[in-house]
C-alpha cells in the first residue's frame, strides 16, 4: 500500500482440502478464506447458489465470547453485513450457466485491535477463488476509503475513521466498479465519485497480484461444467410467440399484480402449445427462455420509447403521500407511501439501559440510535408464514440506519436512546429508501431535534452496450431492479449525501454514467424531500405528553458509590419509591452523569432531589428541613439529607427547658434545623432548632446542674467538678492513671 503497510497472501499451508484457500495478512490481522464447490448442479436449479459466510473468532483478539456456553454463536449483524458485501461483489461474476453450489467462508483468526478486518474480507474471498479451479470472472478486491482531515486514505484504522466524513467500501474488478456502500456527512456527489475512483486505483493493484498468484499455482484453467440443457428451436419458439405480447403488457402501465398476472398467463398460454407429454420436461427451459424475452421486451421499450412499466418517464417520481402521528400510542410515527411501496415507521425513546450493547470481537460499547427494518411476506402479496429476520432485513435496515445516523443528535444534545422501526406494508421498489423517508418523518413527529431531514431514492440503469444506448431511471420499480443493470440507492439532506449503496451488474460502466446518475438522483431526492416537508416541515418543539421525560444531572465522583449503595440497594430503593429509572455513568473527568427517566414530573423531581441530597455536602451554617429518624434520652437524630443524620441535642430543641424529648418530637416529624458543627475527625454533625428561633425577651440561661444528665460524647461530672474517667471502679482508675502518665 502507498502508506507503507504490506498485505500478504499465503496459500498451500492451511485448509488444503478445500478447493481453494488463502490466508491474508496485514500486520497482526489474519483472515483465512476457503472456498468449496459441488461437482454438479442439483436438479431444477437455474440460478447461482452462492453462500458467503464471515466469522470473527473471539480468540483472534484474545477474548472469551459472552453467554453461558462461552462459544461463538449465530452470526452477528456485523458479520452478516460483511458477508453481504463479499457476496454482492462476487455473485455477478460467476458464469450465467454455472449453477453448482459454491460456499465461501472467511474467518478472522488473528486481530489487531486498531485494524478493521472487514476491508480485507473481499480480497481474501477472491484470492481463495483465484487459487481454485472454480469458474469465476474475477478477480475482485474490496477496500475501505475514508476522507480523514480532508485527505483520502485506504483502509484507515478505527481511530482514524472516527475523524472521517467519508466512509465507504468499494468492490471492483481490474476494469469495473461492482459494489459501493457507505456513509458520509453531507458530502457532495463530486467528492463521493472522487473517493470511488481513489479506491479503484488501489483495487487494481490487488487484482494484478491475484492474477500473478493464479499463474504461480497453476490454476489458470478452470473446471469444465454443463449445468444447463438447451433447445434452440424451443428458445426461438418462445421468442416468436411471446415477445410482442410481452411488449404490449409492459407498455400497458398496469399495477404490479396486474402486470405479474398478465405475464404469468402469457407464459401458461405458450405452455399449452407444447404437447402435453413434453410439458413437464420442458417447463424449466421455457421459464428460462420466457424470462429472457420478458426482460428484453421491457428493456427495449424503455430504450426505444423512454416509457417505463408503470407509464412514467425515466426521471419521473411516483406519487407520494405522507402522514405523521398516525399511531397515538407511539412516541412518534409516520407513514410514507411512494407508488406501491409503503413504510409505517415508529420512534421509541428510552434510557441508557435501552441502548444497544455491542460485544463484538473488536468493537465494544453502546449505540444510542438503532433502526430495525421488517419485511413481512404480505408486503408483496405472498401467502407464506413470516419467519425470523433474514440477511436482507439486516442489510436494508443498516443502509437506512447509516442514512439517518448523522442527523440524529446524541449525548448532551439528546440523552435518550432512540429506536426507529420500519415495517414495510407494501413493496414495489426501494423499501430501504422509503424507510429513510418514513424514519425522518417519525423522528420529527416524536420531537427529536434532528439536524436536517433526510430523503432517499433508488436509481436504475438500462443499457445496450452493442448500440451504446442507455437510460438512467429515477425511483425504480422492483421489476426494473430485477431486470436492470444497476441498483443505486442514494440518501441525504438538501446539502449532501449521508449514505449510498450501489450494485452494478454489467461491465464497462463509465464514471461519466455514474456522474449522470448521481445528479439525476439529487434532483429526485430533493423532489421527494419537498413532498415530505409538506407533511411536517420541522421537528416538533416538544415531546408528546405521553413520552417519558429524562432529566440529567452531574454529581461529584466520590458520591457515585453512595447513590448506588451496597449491591445497588440505594438506587433500587430510589427507583422503587419514585417509580423512575435511573442510570449512572462515569464521565471522563471522574464526575458521575445521572439520568433520571420517569413518567411524571413529580416522580422525576422526587428522584432528582433524592440523588441531589445524597450527593450534597452539608454546609455549616445552612438551614435544612430534616426528618426525625430516632429519639434517644439526650436528643433526637435528624436526617437532613438522604443518608446524612445529625444530633439535635435536647438543649438545642428550643429555648424552653425540655425534660423529655418525646414530649416535643416523634419519629417521622419534620423539623427545620441549622447545622452548627461538623466534627472534622468523625464527620458527626451537631444540629440546632433553637438557633432558628427568636430568643425570648428576658431569657436567662438556666443554671447548670452539678451532675450532667447526658449528652453525646460527654462524661458525667464528679462532685468536685472533675470529669470521671471512662469506665468505672478499679479499671477506670487504672485507665485514669495511665492517662496521667
């Protein structure tokens, strides 16, 4: 690398029974990648069955996994996201007619705590394919490019990335960009394009090294295969019968389900032209040929006439309608509908206890803002059960999270934990960008003071390399994504891009085309934002009445333990009595940050005052409203602050003589007292109620009795006026003699 760091690729030492395996090293970071491939494709498979897995071993960083079993479990969201990055760059490069199962496994086996291993995972996977005999149109590599302090750099460290305003992963072959994904802090289209170009120059070096490696291990000739049965006569029959009718259906401008039903009916009509005894054996071939005819008809219609499946022009955005405050019980909610894509998003505000805890191999801590994306089958009209969250949901949710992350305030600006949930209720293209829009509206509805509103759009591309024709499509449909050459999602504010994701499915896409797509995306994004702001133009100035309030205060560090109490006893009592939730964290300067979270102002005030009382240092001369907690013969103990008691001596209760403390005070009574003295050695406090009362006119100090009748820390008087020594009898006399010595 240009900065002097070295990346090494080693093969032939580990995992030799795999079809291909390598170890990629950079410093102390090591990734083991292994690929295996089935010899033959399974029956009735007409797609590329690729499975990519990425796993970070806790031992790589000298750590134990969490949980009861202390072993690695199912993939984390972070691992799934890295696997998706690898998959998206590799998948388009396998031959179209290659359908054998391929498994790519990348493991982090040694880690450097400041090196980000995900940037090396794509290189490791590609290098393993390069040293195998598996047919593959690579090599590829992936790098992270960041702009740190105004300078672009490749594969930054964790600490460097904290200062970056561009953070994107780029995957590419020697000649073409294949994949881009990342987040930015309101960056211009030109700056993003410059970062992609910068990354590609580094990737070219990685690809050339892999080509040399393939030559060195003798794997330039890949395995032969035959995974498709073809019938050219049948292919032509399908085209002759279906093309014009497909074109007409595509041009009709019908809804998604009407169009799908019409296409299915046409295919079935052709199947009826095949002799009944041959239909079953030829059904797969017909499906494959018909899909190509459908794709060609749609693409030619757009290229020749500039008309799309729903009748729009290439730059036109589907109709948009929005609504906020739809769910009265949520802290914030919004509906965003664009054409046949709809997101219902909610916002929930919580305490630090609700923040997402991250315990990954190299990343630990908490995340105050999270976004979750759900994609139920009914959103596309599918009749099937909804199972767990899949990789698609995690990937789409992460993209929307990165788009909104920059504008959601955290820390002192917003002490709340913030959770956005997007439930996709309808889907026909770019539900992740609908999530960005709905999430923005819901945050503003909740009263979260986001920096700026964010909108998102998905762009598509239809190209004909043979004739040099192309069409860039704004706000693509699901079919346009599936049948097109590019899926390019861009989200941002009015002032710049905050997140992007791009998958390119064709070779030779120029930077000029990308520049055009970015400019067209900007215009579409601003149009969408204009429609959103008609619904709500700025965050609500206040939270809704039913949103729990959160008050923050800072206490001296030496009182953190006192507020928590032994085994959490004190803080648990405060929470139980007041009905609040309290969290305490230590600030870098050693002070304690206390968050009090409650349903009512009264409850919060009570908890805050309780905490303040514990963390307040009593001051001599100050007046306190205390509570009598116990009564003794010589006075009463009064709690002037939570956990802080002092002695109100019988002589300090009032100006009049008090014979019996119980005659004037009872346990539980509230009384104002003045703090007269704090013993510097013991910390004991001496209180007075008398000092707050006006001295009666003509008051005469009562004569002191010869024998003192009690008092804290005072010894009885002897008849001769001297103090008796502590203890009684001979022992006491002995002690007195020792004291005199």
